C-alpha cells in the first residue's frame, strides 16, 4: 500500500521521473563539445593544482592562481552537472530555455577563463627568467585554459544557433 493519498481518479499524486540514460546528446555537436570542454578544464585544473602545490614561490602569485583555479573548477562542475542533466533527460522536467542558458553560460565562462589564462600566461612569461623552468606547469595550465575558453566559445555559438533555429 502506498503512503501517498489517491486523487479523485484513484491514481497516486507524484512526479514520475524516468532516469533511463539517453546518450543521444553525446552525439550532437553540443554534447561532443561539452565532453571536450570538461576534459580540457579538468586538465587545466589538475596541472595548475599540481604546479601550485609543488612550487615554493607561488605565494607571490597566489591571487592569479586562485582565480584561475576558481574559474576552471566552477566551469568544470557546472558543465558536468549539465551533462548529467542532459544525459538523464532531467532538463525536460525543468522549464528553462536550455539552449539560451547554455549559450550565455558558455560565453560568460569563456570570457572569464580567457582573462585568467592571459593573466597566468603573463605571469609565466614574467617569472620564466627567475624560475629556470619552474613555470612550465603554469604555462601549460594557461595553454589548456586558452583551449578550453575557445571550446566554450564554440559551444556557445552552437547553443545560440540551436536557440535561433530550434529543431
């Protein structure tokens, strides 16, 4: 016997959520770009976190590193949650214009991530002569940040095209 009270038609009141995964989203350009961006952001995050932990002179540039880590981790986390929402089709239960939302998020994240990557690339260039090769991790993280920001910009373009021309 169910604990939910029946309504006038005799059926139970409640939402039926079918969590059967649909991997069709991963075959779309937006799904492929989401996966690529998640991988690029994860690599930028791991490289920067590893460089920060193994560097003795990172306190001089801690604010730049923290901003880059914040941008990569936050964007990675939001894209991962959105990927799960799209694969499990939970996004159909929430009445939001998803292509426009994803386009605005990706464009904003791309702009902020390219700013943080420019700052890190400049710090790597500036400290290169003092560190004797110790900024390679910083430069690599900045490079993956650039790649991820370009991927996010392309994903924003595809999402905006989907918004303008719904299927």
